[in-house]
C-alpha cells in the first residue's frame, strides 16, 4: 500500500480540479440552455450542451477519485498509528 502522503497529495490535487470542472461544465450547459431558449439553431447549442455535460460528469468522476484517495490516506494513517 502506498504511503498516506501520496494519497493526500492526489486528493489535494484532484478535489479542487473536480470541483472546478463541475462548475465550468454547469456554466457551459447553462449557456447552451440559454441559447436554446432564445430559439437559436441546434448547431449553436447542441455541441456546447454536450460538452458541458461531459465536463460535469468528468468533474464528478474526479471528485469521487479524490474521495477515494482521501479515504486511503486516512486508512494508511490509522494503520501507522495503530488506531
């Protein structure tokens, strides 16, 4: 098993990236919704909305991966201290 510091570094990197990706993806999706509501042609909003949803789902997956690393770091620290 890797040392807890490795997992803490991965968590510290992935958690904010995932949260930023979720926010950005929601912004893209919202913009696509706005364009659709204005009656713009599908060629203007469909790709943007699809990209937005891809980014949101990638962000969610990244946050879940970060959570895994946090749990592994906590488990490793507990094993080191014998708790």
